[in-house]
C-alpha cells in the first residue's frame, strides 16, 4: 500500500501538488489522520478537516464552510518574541498575529 501504519495524527499539506496525497492519507487512515490544507485547494473543502486560506488566495467570495480558516497575509514564524528582538519597525509598518487551533 501507499501508506503504512501507524498513521500520523495530523498531516499538513500546501499547494495543489499535495492535495491527492493528503486526501489519500485521510482515506487510508479512515479519517484518523486529521488533514489541514494551506491555500485554496480548488476541490471540495470537505476533503479536509481544516483549510487555511490566505485572503490573497481568494478569486471569489470565501466558501462558507465550518472547516475554513481565512487569514490575512501568509503563515509565518514571527511571534511576539521575534518582534521584540527585531526592535522598532520602520515607518508606518505594523505587525500582528492571530493564533488558534487548526485541528
């Protein structure tokens, strides 16, 4: 088979090239592997447990679905500590983050 046990608890995919593998893994694990897809997959959103869609990725209105998380900007590793270490931001630049559970 393509996948072997033990299946991971969570699989995070990004981009169109990763969609089929993520969907196949979720199916092979009989839904035990929670799937999170980053970017609009352009397939049924119900194929994933969560879909994180950056606002710039939307070509139409955001689909109404309980598993969709819309974000502004891109996912990144910048947190309050990193901002403090960087010092003042130039000009009118501002930074912020919104964190929450993906699965």
